[in-house]
């Protein structure tokens, strides 16, 4: 059967998804997930008001019900919610893993993150430390509606060498339930297991030559029966939303995409710069990324991953009493330091990830407030994405500064909001709406520090299209 191409909003290049059976439409979601036993609510935005409802601090194993102010369409009731397995190992690509977990949980799936290592804590490919929910051995006898593998090296090799995971995946395919893989995982993990036979497949360009020639395709995301594959971190949102639609229906996936700010506007991302100043340094840049319970995991992980790929020294510091924080959609992250230890050093940049609950915790940190005030006084760079721009605003750090903002947060600012911009740079302050825009935000930092050449090189490794117009954009 021939492939049908169609457009899905993506932060990567605007190539279509290809599917062997039927087209998938564009996607996104606003909804509230309630776990009755624990009374925990997912942090989402109301379609009517744009205000977020709360925070899901842990993964719920209780029956989930999905509520919204609008009809939820294809999203299932508590009796039909879907179970998803996301295995991780040492060297797993953190952006791919976290985007998959975040998007599928927002869509209403019960996602289990399982470690193939002897311990639950896993160091990902760019140094982020994640904590899985369970060991893969606990998943042997369970039935999942979807099993999906993130890529990364040597993460894909670690997944391949897990005999338990191999049995789970082969059973998944044999019983014709959904399964998928992204980046290196199709070629390194699924191919040796014989799970790509007679199926059109894509993967990371560096491993594309390993795929069977007749069945290899260069689409960003490829659906072939129960199997879905994708190319890399830059196509993670597209991949995850494709899986969400197959698993939970078009309306669930569509609302998630809208909440994540995935729209056709991002095919031509807008960056505005005012009062241009040189950010270049004569040493390796040192960046602080403060985090808290409720921070947006997509933003934390993407910022750290991309900046580390650019050879920047990144410290993730917890403002909580523990190194371990639970992010907005339940991902557990181990920070490098506590904020009081991190405060012993100075930083060239301080970047705040978003998340309403996380931003509230960041704002309450007296140590972080002191660091930010010193950053401004010393003429060093600082910035924020998503709701954390309100932290800078409330600390008086955005006076006469133009900024970008998440739509529901714009009313909380008295400074000038630049509508429709993915990235706004005003002197030594940088802001972004966040979520799907955070990759371009991080790449904008790389380009300011090292030039467009290095930013394009990093984007290429991500399979993310670096905006061509940025190299010629004019400062205002």
C-alpha cells in the first residue's frame, strides 16, 4: 500500500509524517487528569480561560478519569485508559525519553518508565540523571497498549542487550499491539530483534545506512502498521503526538499539541532581538539551571541537553531540600547540586525553566533571588522560559525589557510582550514561551555565545532544522 503524506506541526523540519494505512491529522490537548485515590491533578490549561489547574507530582497507578470544560471526544473514560511502557538505560537520549513521557501523560495515558539497569537511577546521554518508576523485571507479565523506545547511545545498545525487554517487545509485535522507536533505537535495537521485517522505517541519519535499503524512508516520522519510528530529538514532539493519536484518538492528541504551542507558525520561528550586545566569552560558559518540584521537565532537560551538546558547562541545581525533584508530569530528575552549594560559584548565564508550580518554588528561594540580583548588577546574562518569566518580573529584573511569554502568563507582566515570538533577546535578557519553543531558545543561546555555525551543528545532530532566517535577522 502506498504512503499518504500530511503535515503535522513540529519544531523540526516541515517534512510530513508518512503512514502506510491512513492519514493522521494534526494534534494538541488541554485536560485535567484526576487520580481519585490520591486526588492529584495534572498541570494543564483550561481551553476557556488559559489558566492552569494544578500539578501532577507523581505517576498515578490508580484508575484515571479525564475531565475538560469541552467534550473530550476520543479520550477514553476510566475504563479505557491506555498503558504505555518507556524503557530507559544508561545513555538513553533524555530529550526523547522525557518528551515521550510528558506528551503521552498529558494525553491521558498511564506511562511507566522502566530501567533496564540494575538500579532505577539512569544517567542519560548528555548527563541528565533520571529516576525510573520500576525495574524492567517488574513489567514482564504486564500488558501494555504501547511500548516505545527512546534512542541515544549507548542507550539503544543497553536496551538491545536487555533480554527481558526483548521478550516484551517481541510479544508486543506478535500480538499486534502498538510499538515504536526513535533515533538510534530502530537500527540498533529493533533491527537485531527482527522487528523491522517488511516495514517501512526511519531512524537517525547517522544510522540510516544500517536499515534494510528497500524499507528505509527519510520521513521524520513513519507509521507502518503497529510500528512507528522517528529520526531524533528534534522530531520527538511529532513522534509522541503521532503515538498519542494512534493510542488515544485525534482530539486528545490535538489538544496536547495546542497546549505545547505546536502550530504551523513554528515552521517559521520568530526571534526578536533588541539592544544587541556581545555575549561571547574567552572561557567555557558556565550556566546555572535552577529546578524545583513542578518544573517543566521538557524545558529542564532540553536546555541542559542542547547546551551540553554545545560544550557548555551546565549545572542543574535544586531549590528544594533534596537533589531529587518531581517535575510537572511526574518525571523524576536528580539535580547536580543543591542551590546553596551551587551559589558558591558565579555563572555566565542563569536560565529558569517554567512550570507554574515550579516557578512558585523558584520565586520563594532567597538564595536564587540573591543570585539573580547579582547577575543583573554584574551585567551578566539571565533568562526564563514559560511561566518563570513571572519570577524575573516579580524580582524587578524585567524593567523596560521586551519579552516572550506563554499566552496564559502574558497578563501577569507589565513589560512589553512581543507577540508570536519564540525567542526574545533584549540586551542580556532572553525569554521564550517554552515547551515546544525551548529547543530554539537553547539554540539561540548557543548562537549568541559561539555563533550560528555551532548552533547549526548542534541542531543537525538533533535532526532539528535551525531557522535559516536567524542568521540574517536584524537587531532592533
